C-alpha cells in the first residue's frame, strides 16, 4: 500500500475515534458510516427516537468539512423546496433564493435528509437523481454536485403520515444501518449523567472540523478500489452469496415456518453487489491490507445487501424477523474460501 493511502488510512482511523468519542456505544454503525464515506456511498440510518442518529450524522459532516445542508422531511414538503424558496422582502416584493441543494453549489459535501419517510414520493424521486447523478436541473440549467454524499434517517417507531421508501430509492443507498440504544450500563450511565452529552451543539463542536478533505475523497476512493485486489476464489464466493440472496433454497438454506421457494420476491441488484464490493475493499484498506478476504465481505454484507432483498407479500409482515435470519443463514451456509 503506497504512502498516500497509508496516510489517509491513519486519518480515517483518527476520524473514527473522534466520532466514537462523540456518539457512544455505536462502534459498528460508526465504522459502517466511515466505510461509506471512503467508498462514496449514500447512507440511510434507521432507529427509534433520540438514539443518536442526527448527532452521528452531524458529527460526520463536521469532520468532513465542506458545505453542509439539511432538510426536514414533512408531509407538505415538495420537490421545489429542495431547489428554491420564495418569500416577500421588506418592500413586499416576491423574491426567490436558492434552496438547500443549490445554496452551496459545487461545494456541497454533505446533504442530510432528516426523517426521509415523512416526505412524499415526488420528493424521493428528485432525491434519486441527485444521489445517482450528483446533479439536478433547475432554472433551465444543470447544477452539479461532484462531492455530495447523502445521509438520511428514518424513524422506525412512528408510522403515521409517513411514506414507505420505494425499492428504487432504497437501492440507491449503499448502506442501511440500524441504530439501537446501547445495551451496556457503562455507556448508558455516561449518556444519562455525563453533562458532556447533554449539549449536542457543544459536543459536535468538539469534532475537529475538516479533518477529512472532502474534495479529495472521489480520487482517494478510486485509488482504494484499484489497489485492493480479489482472488478468483473470493469472486466465486461473492457470486454464491449473491445468488443465494435470490434462491436461498438452492443452497440448502431453510427458515422455520417458511416455504423457501416462495420467500423471495426480488434478490439483490447488480448495483447492490457493486456496492458490496466497494464497501468490502474499504474495509480491507482500513485493516491495512491490499487483498480482499472473506471477512471483509462478511463485515459489510448485512448493511449493503439486507435492504435489497424483498420478500413475497405473504411473508412481508414478518420481514423484521425473517430478513436478519436469512442474512445470517446465507453467511453461515455459503462456504468461504
């Protein structure tokens, strides 16, 4: 591994340590978010109320530097609200100002969509283009966002006045990460009684700003992908995992009270598998290796592939139980090289 990649790796690990000091008890979620940053993939966080989703995303944005914009998902949000907003000036004349997407132009590094499932499908459609093409059309021209990374969160608890994200929208996210409350007493005590965690703005401010040069990440990500190599046996392993996500019964996978031949409506997409490989290579890079190993694939498989497997309608009501079981069984059943 060349010196530049090694230096960047040290910065990535320091960045991760800073975030872990800011958000307690979420080491795996933080590692996955860091991986997504260096793989240049968008992230959807899901969890209950007040578990630290917004704090985590704000801390990452602080460390990345660059321009940061945020929008709140609401039932009355329209696509145009992302692009511009209108108002009356002090003379009563109508004015149009750039919205959160256009305000920072090409310097926009982090776009945070809070409670994305409260927004209408029309808004999701606009966001899809931004995520896929890093551009948007407005005022008869195309605006480019070469460095943008979208982070969104979704409240797992409240379902009223919400819109389920369509498959196409979920497939644009490299990772879908669950954020749960820490379950050990040490972290819970710190969160409850240490006043450092009671002032979120001050907590975020302690993260060193611009620790990671956001404008260099695209080139760095390309170098990582070109440097980390895969063996023929590893490639076959990934293909078996991919095919098992569509036809698990062909690999001897069985779940209780389930007709396996009827379980899956749609398996992971080619885009999803490419995201899996991109994330796994970053995992290998962070472990200071130049070869992809099965543990790299296994580390990111649940967060890159789980939200791309869709169950048949007859089983969809059990997805919270069946999908984690299926992912676990796929990883345990498919032999690693």
